[in-house]
């Protein structure tokens, strides 16, 4: 049985997710949580850039 690198649980299938520029094999729950954290980080960065008046591209 494959093992999730995040939670160390044995699962039936693993999902490949990009994390920090690297591909990581995670279970469905950990992959979903990582994607949500990434979305929150992007949204908060956009808000901070807007407050600071940043008009360039990232």
C-alpha cells in the first residue's frame, strides 16, 4: 500500500500535487488541504498588493 508523505497514512491511491515547485504524492485529503492553503495564500497576497498599490505583474 502506498503511504502519504504528509500524514504518513497508508492509502489506496495517491495524488500528485505541485508544492513549492516540487511534485509531491499525497492522499486525497492532504492534497485538497494543500490546494486550499495555496488558494488562501494567493488571495491574501493579492489583497496586500492591492493595498500597497502594486500594479505590476507577479
